C-alpha cells in the first residue's frame, strides 16, 4: 500500500475542526471524489461504526464498506474502507495557538488487475496526492467559514 501524509493549519478551534471532520454528513463536502455515504450504523460516530460508500475516480464509480477505526475527541479520527481500493485514513488534531494543525495520512492500494484496466500507477499516485491536498484545503476553507 502507498502512503501520503500532509498537514495544514486551520484558523478555527480544534473542537470545531474535529466535530466537522468526524460527521459523516460532511465527508462528501471535503472529499469531493467521495460521492455518497449511506447506511451509517450509528448516530454516534465511534470506533466500530460502519457505513457504505461510493467513490468516483476517472469517471468510474466504486462502492464499498467502511468502518471507523478510532475516534478520540479532539485528538484523532480514523477510517478503514474496503472495496476495489482498500483505504486507511487517519486524521490528527492538535491545538496550535488559536487554531488547529490538522494532519492527514492515507494508505491506499490499487489491485493490479484493476490498475491495468484503466490507468497506470503513476497516474493513480498523482490523483491521490492531489486529492489529499484538496481534502485538507476543503476542511480548512469550510472550518474557517464556520468560525
């Protein structure tokens, strides 16, 4: 699996950033390739909460199941998604002055059979790096607007 790690400073309190990031209704707002989240197993998003997802890449739709792997209030949040693209996402939240340092790490795999059918590895890596940067930029924009 490949890994991408990024950080960004957000001029918004850690409590607001955390609350925004962990809410399933917001996931499609800041992960633009994520087009649908449904069948969330619990109103309280905690470790073990499950959901179904739909992701669009290069004009193709992919579906799968996901699970919250960690949720430590105002500290960390993690997801594991299974399907054509196995994904593990980890978010870290740190209070810095009057704002938040948000760290984001994503591990992803692309099965060889799928890779050969529509793209090469370099293209997928570039798309994922761009998406990771965009995720952080969207969280920053949306959370700073809320403050």
